[in-house]
C-alpha cells in the first residue's frame, strides 16, 4: 500500500516525461500542410483524392517522427540535451534503439510517398519530399547541423511551406498553383513560429553547446519583439492575399485564431527573460498554428 502511494507520483512524473518526449501536439505540424494543400487543390479542381490524402498524412506523421527521434540522437552527441530529461535517448539510455526506430519510421514514411509516386507514374512528389527530408537532416545531422548556426527557421519554412505544400498539391493535381504557393507562405510562417518559440527557454544550454539559435543571436528582448512582427505577418499576409483576390474571403476565418496569437506575443513580451515562465510558449505557438491553419483550410472549402 505504502509502495503504491509512493510510486504513483513517480509513475506520474515518468509518464509526463514520456509524453513530453513523444510530443503528441507537435504532430499537427505534419498534418496541416497536407490539410491546407489538399484543400487548395479541392478549391481549384473540385477533386479530393482520399487515398492519396490519407497515405500522405500517415507518411508525413512518420517522417516527422523520424525527424524528432533523430533530433534526440544527434543532440545527444553534441551534449546540448544533457539537461533535457525528456530526450528519448536520455529516457531509454539506448541511443542505437532510437536511431534505428527513427530510420524505420523514415523508411515507412518514404514508402508511403513512393506508393503515391508509383500510382501516378510520376516521381515529382517523392523528389520534393526527399528534399524536405534532406532539409530536416541538414537541420540537425553531421556535418551540417545548420540549426546550430541559427538557420533552422529558414529550413523549417521551406520544408513545411513552399516545398512540402507543392508536393501535397502536386499529389492531388499533378500540376502547380500560385494560390497554393501563397497559401504555403502562411503555413510555412505559422510552423516556423513554433520552432522560433522553442528557443526562448534554452538560451543557457544552447550557449553552452555552441548553438547560435536566433534567440541567442538577438537576445530574448529583441527576439520577443521580432516574434510579434513575425506573428502579425501571418494575419496581414492573409488579408493582403484576400484583398488581391488570390485567396477566397472565407480564408479570413483563420483570424479567429488571433486571441491565441495575442496571448503568445504578450506572454513572450512579459516572460522572455524567465526560462521557466516562457518555456510553455512553444505550446501556445502550436495552438496558434493549429487553429490558424485548420480554419485557413476550411476557408478554401466553403
Ligand atoms: C526537430 C525539430 C525541432 C527541434 O529542435 P531543437 O533541437 O531545438 O529541439 P529540442 O529542444 O526539442 O531538442 C524540427 C526541425 C524542422 C526541420 C527544419 C524541417 C523538417 C522537415 C520534415 C522532416 C519534413 C516535413 C514534410 C512535410 C510535408 C510534412
Ligand atoms: O521539439 C520541438 O521543439 C519541435 C519539434 C518539431 O517536430 C517541430 C516541427 C516544426 C516546427 C517546430 C518544431 C519543434 O519546435
């Protein structure tokens, strides 16, 4: 009985660490480019290929799982995750297991995309997704580790925005679209916002490991100011694209996510210098991304 009482909080804390390591909410970043790219394709062609959509969705989730598992593997080699208790490598104590599990996810994900290419007798989609994976590798893997130079945000924007969404749109239509390119800028910025926010509470560990994240380079105060501009640009760009008739008016539904965006900017302005307080800002950014992209996609369907 006594053991149970004592072990409950311990198990609870362990479960929380595992949830933080697996990061379920983060997987919406894999879902939204597929959702919005397919919605744009439907708005233009009135065709929704459910088989391609479902396989692409599953593949994107598997590829993102690889990205996150290999991130823990590569970060364990630079020492940057020494204090990160929710690193999968630290939790399992088995780097090789995480490395190979990640590689299995990558192969399964790429097999899904290969199946789409095979159905279509066209290698364009697999080519584009392999470019996204290469950007994902260059972010964290040797010898590049471009995230350590502060270049992660640029890679993230192109992988989840213009390149990733071009692949999604092409998988539905086997053609290209300027409207989809404009929509990909919105999804790309919203996704990059999450990565940018993930650096605020890690300045000390990043400095110690030689990682020059944008927040290390700018300082937390200027970083917080830039965040507000960056967030505002999502809503301003959507409005500009609606006024220029590139997007349908209903895409302004994405503005319903503005309260989350305002909460994010205020929270970071007030707490940028306090790692413990600011550490949850990444999850507010996930909420901004989720609601903004979900409603943005709905706007193309109405
Ligand atoms: C793994 C990523 C961020 C984690 O960064 P960090 O090391 O600072 O975090 P921890 O503190 O938790 O260790 C995300 C990196 C994103 C990358 C630049 C681009 C990935 C592209 C995907 C692999 C492909 C997406 C395809 C699309 C169509 C879904
Ligand atoms: O763990 C993280 O911090 C992130 C994981 C992840 O997969 C991702 C994807 C796209 C943008 C940001 C992020 C993260 O910040």
